[in-house]
């Protein structure tokens, strides 16, 4: 077999080897060669076996499998269709001694919509400022909570806060008081506080 400057002599051939592409089983006759760095090379004879059609512009290779739908492969290395493999198939392959890796993938593309790009935010910029400087303006509808006279607060045993939570609560209360977003109250009613870390 010619390979540039030298010839390789092959004395082993493996006929009708299974090759799995996604969940599609294909066959190939493989010749054993002493070439390092490659596990399998599928050449012209394999492409001819499946009447491969190559589109150089889209970089898609179409393989025609008798009695089945056409298999489309992305020549850049990504499977264009049938890219999934079932869990049962994975278990079978691993039980036969194949090496596998479990990966948790996170989409880190920059396709996230920015707040500034939303049409509502563009139409009403005064409603969505970068930072709240004061309370919202007076609206036509007044919000109120009707309280039934004589109702006593629900009695619940207070619990100790962690020192970090207490420190954060004091900082936030101080900031909200200074900006006049809240004011001190002598009412016997209270409200639970929930802290959530910022994603920014």
C-alpha cells in the first residue's frame, strides 16, 4: 500500500467489521496497518460501498444505506443527524470493556438576550433604570391590604441566624433605609427574609 515515500505491507484483513455512527450500524472491511495515531481510516472503498455523496460547500457527506434512510454526516466532525445513542446501547458497549466518559455539558454561547435588547425595555427606559434611585412614581391604582381588626399575629418561635446572614441582613436593611425604600415599623407583624446570590 503506497503512503507517500514508502510502501506498507499488510497481511491482515478484517471483513465486515461493525462501525457505529450514532445509532446506525455500518460495515467496513478493515486492513491492519502499522500506522500510529489513527485507530481507523475509512477510505474510498468504504465510501463507495455506501454510495457516498459529498457536498464540499456545506461539508455534508450523505451515505445511502440499503433499506434505510440516508445518513447525513457533517464532514467537520459533527453528526448532522442521528447523533444520539441510547442508554441501553451505552451499557452494552461499556460491559464489553469499552472506555467511556460521562460529561455534563453547559451551553456557554453568547445567545443570551440582554435586557437592553428587549423591545419593552427600549420602549420604557424610565421603568428599567440601571439602578433604582428612588421609589417608583405614583400610579393611578393604589395598592392596599385590608386588615381585619382584632386579628393577632401568628406566633412562631424565632430562630437564630448565621452570623454571615445576620451581617448581610443588617447591611441590606441599612442600605434600604438610607435610600427611603423602607421605613421602620412598630407593627407586630413580620416577614420572612430570603437571600439569593447574584449571578452577576
